[in-house]
C-alpha cells in the first residue's frame, strides 16, 4: 500500500469522525445553529432600525445588506476557525488524544482531513443560515459579483485554516483551559476586522493591528463584490494577498504546532485531559 | 537488580531496547506550606519517574513489568508509544529510535491502556473504524476483522452498534483490547489490560494475547497488577520501584530469589513484596 493511500485514509478518518460527532451531538448542533441564526438576525435588525435610532433617513437596505454580509462571512470564517482549533480540544474532552497522537498519521494529514471537513461544514451551515435569514429581510444582490465573492471566500478560508492551526496549540499547551482561550482569539479578530463596521472607525492603533488580520481583507473584499459589484480583476490583489497571508500562517502554524507537540511530549502534557 | 536476567536475554532479533532511560516531570502541585517564587508562582518540583532503565526484549516474547502505583510502569509504556520523549537515554523499537524516527515506530506498535478512552457516544464499530483508518487499513477488511476480534473476545454482536457510554467498564475494556489488536502490531504495549475485567473476560484477553503472539509473531510489553497473569504469560519480568529496575529475570528466576516460607512454593507476589516492600493489595486499593 502506498504512503499516499495510507495518508488519504488517515485524512478521511478525521472527516468521518467529525461527521459522526455532528450526528451524535445533533442536539448541540441545533442549539449552536439557533444561536448563530439569532445572532445574525439580531445584528441585521440593528440595520433595520437605524433610521428609527438616529431619527434621520438612511439607506436601510444598504445597511442591512452590509451587516448581513458581515454576519454571514464571520459565521463561515469562525466555523472554519473553531472546527480546526477544536481538533485537539475534542480529543482532550473525549480522552482519546493519546491514541490519535500514537497513530501513524502525519500532522499535515491530520490537518488536511480536519480542513476539508471544516470547509464543507462551514459552507453547509452558512447556507442554512442564509436560507433562513433571507426570509426575514429583502435583499438586493442584483449587481453582485458572486464569482468574485467565491474567490475571496476561498482565499479567506486558507487564512483561517492557518489561524485555526495556531489556535489549536492552545489546548495542547493548556489541557484545562486551552479550548476557552481560542474564544479570546476569535473575539479579537471579530473586534479588529471590521465585521460589522468599517475598520476606519477604530482607533489608529487598532487599525494597524487590523491590517494584519486576514478577516479584514475577506470582509472588505466580500462587500466590494456583493454591495458594489466590483469586477473580479480588481479583486485579484486581495485574493493573492489572502492566499499569501494564508500560506504564511499555515506554515507558521505547522511549525509552531510541531514545536508545541514536541514540548507536550517532553513535559507529559498529552496525558492530562481537560 | 539481578544481573542474571540481563544476561539471560534470549538471543534473536531485538524487538525493544531501552538504554539508560531517564524521565523527570516538572510539577507545580499545591502543597501545604509550599514555597513560592518572588512573583507568586508555585516553585517547580522535579519528580523522577524513571531513572537509568535498561531492558531488552527479544522478538516474539512477552515481557512483563511489575511495580507499585507510581513506580514508572505507565511512563515506560508511554515512552515506547512515542507519547513521551526521554530526558536521557534511548529507546529503539526494532532498531528505530522513538525520538528520531517516531513514524516508523508508530506503524509497528499499538497500545491498550487501563483507561479505555473512546468517543463515548460512538459505537464500538465507529470507534474501531476511526482507529482502522488512522492506521491506513482498508474499510471492508477492517470491518470484518473488528467483528471477528470482538466476537473472539466475547462481546455480543448486538452491542457492536450501541454507544460506548451504554457499555459496562469491562465491555469497554474489551473494545479497547480489540482496538489494540486490530492493527496487527508487531509490538503490543499492554498497560494493565485486564484491570476491571471479570475472571472469564480476563481469560479471554489472556488467551488472545497468547494467540496473537503465536500466530502473528508479536512481541508484548505487559504491565499488570495481576501476579498470576504475569506468571502465566511472561517469558521475562522486570520489577520496578521508584523508577528503577530492582529485579529482572524469568518468572522462575525471580521466584528463586526469595526462599520459600513454611514449605509453600514462592509466588511472584512474595517476590514483589520482598523486593519493593509493598503489599500488592494495598496498591490495588489505593488506585
């Protein structure tokens, strides 16, 4: 049997395991979906109520679409981030981490399986939420560049895979609280990346940090496609930047993960479960 | 430590070589009256789990490791499993160093530990299929093999698709044993595999260990609290205490170290108590 076939079987193990986890914890999945949906609705209703809040006439439909794009894209990116960062946390919770780390499967293979699942799961989940949300609001995406939006989203996915790997080292380093620490990483990205407001409204020092967040470029690019209908050719620099950042973060993530895994094996941190 | 043991190692291919292995853990545990650093952190405490461990296991043999709780048995198994890295010394599995070539080692080993760790909401089949895929096994063959092993271990077929959380501790442990055997390892690491099993199940597992050794030419490293099990299965036994080997020999060789009392034949338990100063039942009770 070739090494490639063996590694692909290994990658599929993680896809199948994660699908089984969704099936077995379907109640939790439902609760999580309702939470995400109500969150997206609540944020979008802020746009609907802007005229009433400010007492001035504004383009409500534009604001609603602006917020909805932010809410849905963040929903998709955060699903990828959490699905990958939880690849260690799940093993900690179930106590199986030693068996997975003992198996003859390389960490990149582990990552490929988890990433393929995360992207598929993120797309399905976001489409379900989108399908429900459009029933609540009248959206006008007539002039949108959907093809460009998909391209931006794929570039953004690469970046978030890298961020997910970096965050996955936290449960490896801190068995008890590592998984919760990843929430702080996601919250910081949400704050600085202009998900619900233009980055320019942030203090200058936060804008500087925002310039290194891949989410900033994904959200900006998606709005340019969906709200302004910018042609794909104009979006290519953003796509290349996202892929560039993504690859850099993935390699950095793999390097850090390998280092931390070795540290965990030296210090005996694989044994303790959270 | 008896030196005869090391000298009596049966000639042949070395399945496992452990050379002068040392493992120390750093802890910051809470203690009454503990000292703290200037910055309020608990001071580090160095706990030596293994010190200068030396052993060699020939291919196809069952090597037992006996010792009180906290003596370093599980640390040794984790080191060979590539889950820990030694602070000093070297461990080789069929010539492959666990630190330098862990991937090659992982393909040759599997482990059954006392804590049957599974995805508790998954069925035995789902858990074993996950393990099979991680080891690159073909799904159809793996499914047939896992059913065969589980039946052989006395698991009811109706339980194959039930969530693990609904199974008894003993049944879960049998699935853990099946997971260890599924990938046909040539070095099988058994860390108290029969703890918690009823006598009948114990015999099933012990019979299967013997069978896999004979039919598959597997080598077994076994830690156990069951002296009869060690006596029945092991070709050689090391007794470790406080991270050091205090005796290493065949079961008969170890028994010869302790003179019989009241005319009764010396048992491994007598040897264990004599060499470690621990009552075995106390150790079991303190678990």
